[in-house]
């Protein structure tokens, strides 16, 4: 298993944790120097939060890091990040983003690439199928999460 697969697997595990807890199955990990330094999953439902998307939770759980740390980081997300999460990636100058899938939702990937972030799309069937199953069971919750 490649390191990309192992880190995406860790993000998928976070998504599954969130789903089992009654939330939206999106997970994220922050990797620096081939080590996971933060993990997170969407907690909007569980914590009644407007902003706790998986990427935001992951960054929060990573703690305070120096600019030098962020500049060596890769953020993994099971789903293409939204505008808010993309803004955090740009704010902290995280240079690499690995996306599990973007068929369910495609955030501003072209914009973030124009801003210098390397975006790698895995196009994981596992990530896609998890989201499709969730959306079929919870369409109103999904629409709320993406601002529809």
C-alpha cells in the first residue's frame, strides 16, 4: 500500500467515525513529513456547528503549527473541499491537497490550483459510494451541509 493510500485510508476511517456518530461521512488528515499530525471528520451535526467540516476539524485537531510546518504539509480529504475549507488551505499556505473524490461535490479546485496548491484527485469508488449511500438516506442533511 502506498503512503497516499494509507493516508487516504486514515481519512476514510475518520469519515466512518463521523457517520457512525450520526454525522456526515467526510474525513480528513493533515500529513507533515510522512506523519499524520491531525485527524478530523465533519461534526456539524454532532456539535451543532456551522463550521466544523472535516478539514476544519482536522486543522483544529492539529493544534498550532508554524508557517514552516504548514508549508511542508499535505491535506487529505475524502471529498473535494468547499469554499470555506479551501480558504483555510490557502490561509495556511498548505501546498498539497489530496481529494478522495469530487463526483459528489466539486469545490473550487481550479481556483486553488491557480493559487499554487497541487491538487491530486484519487477518484476513490469507496469515498464516492459512501457519500452516495449517505445522501440517499439523508438528502436534507446533505443539502444543509453544502448550503442548498
